[in-house]
C-alpha cells in the first residue's frame, strides 16, 4: 500500500508542468554541481535496482527448479505410498489366512485331545472294558491285539496332537511376524503421507513466493523505466522498499527449499565413526588449504537474506583457494542431494552442490562446485572427496560455500571444526 502511495505521488509530481522561461539564465556552477549530484544518485539507484532485479530473476529460477524437484519428490512418494498400500493389503490378507489357520488348528487340537482322553479312559480308567474285551475275544491273542490297537491309536493321536501344537506354534510365529511387518508398513505409510502433505504445503508456499516475486520483478522493471523522471529522494525510498520486500520473498523461498530437504529420509546413516575419523572434532575442514573469506553470521551484504533479528545474514562459511581443489566431506554420512540448479541450461543459486545427511539431525551443504564426485544415496566417510571447488551458480569467483543445518535451522559450523580457520588437523 505504501509503495502504491509513493508511486501515485511520483506520477502526480510528474504531471505538474515545470516552470519554463524563454529567457532562462545560463546554469550556474552550483546548478551544474546539483545536476551532476542528482545524476550520480540516479545512477547509483539504477545500479541498485539492476542488482535487485538480477537477484530476483535468479531466485525466481531457483524457485522454478525447486518446484520441479518438489513435483519429482511427490511423484516418487505417491508411487511409494501405492506400493506400501499394496503391501499392507497383501499383509492383511496373509494375516486373515493365518488367523483362520490358527482357529482351525486349535479346533483340531481340541478334537484330538478329546479322542486321546477317550482312549485313555478306555484303556486305563475302565478295567471292565478290558474284561469285556477278554469275554468278546475268541482267543488271548485276539484280546492282546485289540488292546495293542487301542494303545497304538492313542500313541498316534498323541503324536498328531504334538505335531498340531508344533504347527500352531509356527502359525503363531508367522502371525507375530506378519503383525510386526504390518505395523512397520503402516508406520511407513503414515510417514510417507506426512512427507507428501509437507511437500504439498511447501509447493503452495513456493508457488506463492513465485507469484510474489513475479510482481516484485514487474515493480522493479517499472521503477527502472520511471527512474529518470523521479526525485532522488522518492526514487531511493521506492528502491529501498522494493529491496526490503524482495529480501522477505527470497528468504521465504530459501526456507521452503530447506524444508523440502527435510522430507528426505536417508537410509544407512552410520552408527559409529569410520576408521580414521577425527577423535577431537566432529568435522574436518572441507578444504584444508583454503582461506576463509566470509564467516557465518550477520553481514552488510544486501543480497544476503534476513535471519532472526538481522537484516542480512550469511548462513555458512565461504572459503577460497585454487579452482579445482578437492572438496572433502566434513563428516561421515549419506549423500541426499547431488546435482545442479539448472535453468535454461545455466547454473544458478548454489550451482553444482552436494547435500550430506549426518547423524544427530545434521546436514551439510557444499556449494558452487566445479565438479561433483558423488551421487544421491552414496555413503561417504570423513575426508572423502565429494567434488571440486568452482564458481558455478550465483558466484563472483572460485570458492566453496559450506553450510551446516540442524533440522532446518542454519548453525555456525565453527564449533564443529578445528580452530583457527581452514587447516588439515584431524587428530
């Protein structure tokens, strides 16, 4: 609203005809100096607007790429959810079948138990039955045979009952395993559904950021066309407002991208440190021979996004040395992203980058790489080469942007690293 008011005021001011005189006096030195000063201010504002426009266009390209990545992740998740639901349906069918078998086996055990009881009573609990056998038998041999038949039948029934109990135990074990498998599949389905909902929410936020940024780009371009006719004070006011609004949009877009990273759950994170891992510090410097060029924390660069109470904040550590220098993994972990932010064939943003997940919810990013030496899903150990230093993406020279996040929040990597800047300490 304030921006519209300022623009309206500007247009109204431009509509007032300037006083003119046919006999205007020649400009004085003071007039010339004032005109030169105004021109210098206008050119400074023009350069600032041009820089803002370039950054906004790059960010817009990054959001477009992020939306593509988001769509790909949603496609993978939807396919995985379909597979999980099919697995759940199969497990449910197996469990229903096992439950029916368990009921049937218990019934057979009960019947065999009753038959064994009857045979036992016939042989042991009712001696008169044996006497009856003697009377009914034509000979002693026939009586012995009939008694033995009863005992054999009892033994067979006992054996069958034992086998049925073994079968029942196996069925119970299969049922327990099936139940555990179903619980795991259900937990996976719930996690996948939550990740899908989060991706859809992020998609909505990214689409809003994209629309807001498009409007901001339009306003910046319009301001550039009107610049020469503006007062310097009004031009600077509008430029500062556009910059502030753009910074907020860019910060929201970057936050959404990192939220998207959090939906990736790598498998196979190490449970213990690799052989040769530093025993003193959690991380090693990714480029031991480099020079630190920008630390983590508040800064004065306008293109750095706001964070917390700071207007501009650098969310990582920049370090520089000869282009092509190997970049090392700071810790053991699993690569979750490895690629480039391409738009129309050009690298933007972090350029070529690698993102590695570590234990404890830590994630490291290695940006502006010349080449990438790993792929998503690779397990890496501390000190393993993951790429080469470069100047791809939004970069003014060969350097590495090294970023550390705890969940979605950027944190200072320095406490995790050997002190006194980049070095090869690995004690």
